[in-house]
C-alpha cells in the first residue's frame, strides 16, 4: 500500500485527540527539572500539543528517500502518541518514553520540501520554526541540506535531529551543538568497505571515481580513496558530477579508456540509479576486462530503495549501509513488521534513521523533564542505548555522531522478492569504524543561544 504524500501540506498536523487527558494539567512544579520550563526559549510549547518539523526532499533526485522518511516520521509520531503497536517505543533501552506523547503533550507535525537544495531547505525549516512553532526539526537526504539546516537551527535555538546525511562534515567541520546525527558517515563507509574490496578484488587495482559535486560526494570520495590507497589501490581519476545530472554518459565515456579496472560511483538516490544503470546497460562495463582483470563497479553507499530503482544493474555491487530491515534482531523485526503493515513495504535505511531520531529526541525530553534545548542536548550527549535495530550505540558528546556497527552489503544475484535485493556481506563492529573526533575539526558551539525567543 502506498502513502499519498501529495496530500501532506507543510501545515498538516497529525490528527490529535480533542480530550488531552488529565496528565496535561499537571502543574509544572511536579515535573523534573521544572526550573527550565520557565526559561525563555524558542517555541516552548504552552498548549496541549508539541509540534515537530519534518523537512524532507519531496521533489528532486532524492525524493524517493524523502517519501520513505515521511512515512517513518508519521509512524514514529503515532507510536509516541500511544497509537498502533508501539513499535520501538517498547524496545529502547534505557528508556524514559511513556507512550503518551512527549512530556504529556500530544505530538503533532508539519512538513516541508527541501527540494534537495540548501537554500530551499533553510527557508522551509525557518517557516516551520517561525510560523508553525516547531520545536525540533528533522529529515533531509542530502548532507548539503543537513549542514545548512543544522546551522540555522543552532542560530534559532531549535534542535536538529539529522535524517540521512553521510558527509564527514556534518559532525566534523560543520558540527553544531544543536545538531545530532544517528546515520553513519563516509569515513565509516571507507573503513568498513576497504578491506572487503581488497579481499574480493585484490590489492592491485586502479580506480576511477565519479563523485557528486557537493559536501557528501567530496568526503565520500576522500574516504574511499584513503581506505583503498592504504591497501594498495591506485586512483586513476576523480571526476565531479552535478547533482541531478540525469544523463551520465559524458562522464562514463572516458572510464574504459583510462586504464582503470574499477569504477567507484560516489552517487546516491536517483543519481546512483541513473549512473549505475547506464554503466551496466549502456556501457556494458560489468562484462569488460582490463589488463586481465574483471572490471568491477562499487557504490560505497546504497539502499534497498536505490536497488529497486537500479534493478538488474545492482546485482553483485558492493557498498555499505547504516541498517537493513533483514537484520536478525528483535527491534529490526518489530520495525519492519510495523512499517510493513502500515505501508505495504519494509522501511529503508533512511526511514529507520528518521524514525529512531524522532524517538531519541522524545526520550531526551522525557529524561530531562523539559523541552529546554540545553537540557535535551546534555541528555543526548554520551548517551549509550540499544533496542533500535543497530545494536549497542553511542551518541558521542564531543561531536554528536552516533557510533554503531556498519553493514557491508551486496546486490543479490537471485532475490526472492522485490524487497529482498541486498544481502549483508559483513557486519563491521563499531570499534573498527570509531575515530578521534579531532580529525575532522569543527566546534560545536554554545549550549545557550539567543534563538528565536530573543
């Protein structure tokens, strides 16, 4: 069953109960950390609802990911409000969630379209904060968008729980105190994937990179180059491609005459679908040999949604993923069942990270006993948790990056159905992808900001 996102206007609020219950009338002096309820901060909710803003690509090259993110956000809101089967509200450990909204207030939401453009994303987030009184912003499938919105949220004093963003910069040089990322990053992809590439294809390889020309593509290219060159690979060429190019034939034409025997596509979403399909069908690269070696194609970051779009072309392609619905653990099974019953398909990795981020924000508020952002930030910093499908996870306080196991995946040669297109080749333990926060620089900035309440 598909969900009709065309009916989701920016101001659409999740239907809430007219009777909010006696819990909403509880005097604030009975609430933990009640002193901070009187602090002036942006969009402090005073009524019976708390509004979250979900800012996703509803148009542009990452729109498929955005649609799945919206589905996940809606499901998370339902579960927080005590509706449906509760999903992962009941599996998060440790947990302060109660299933009656957030701090007794019904959760409502508004949506925006980032268009996979930084300026449009900032404008959309600003409208949700100023006009709709959103107290938290989440979403996005582009690191350029995430960096832009994260900076805005820091200035306005509103929490940003990043959706799908994979650039090292998001929690590196562009990190912000008010921003948190659950998704993994390009460095982790390189560290997880590099040894598998050397094992599968050997250490004497020549790589040609096609790279999306923005912050994610740049750091993905750098991370994979560093990982493969350390193992003996040579980088023949690295070419930047515009986001949303559509036709990549002019960029693919020189590859087979370059001496390279591996093409690395640092592309995501619709760009990955188009470039991979062209490389495999139009240029027939997977059937070629170069210098006596079978020509290979690698996609460092991909998902089931992209695999569906790429079709036959994705078979045998190696990459990495943040999560997969087929993981053999109870939270992953619960989320896949809940999402599948609601929408007729399993959740993508983008959906899972957005769902989890929404629950983690709510849990931080419950743990802190307030919506006052500095207290929520402190509740999330160095928070160790489990029960979200990724295994034991750390939200590191020094850069607000989550650390958890990383999946190396491959497009299945013989899928059993339309949703079973990727196989998990290796689960790389989180300690093998952990790094010193200082290597990517940046400064989180202050807890206290003037924000929109000034």
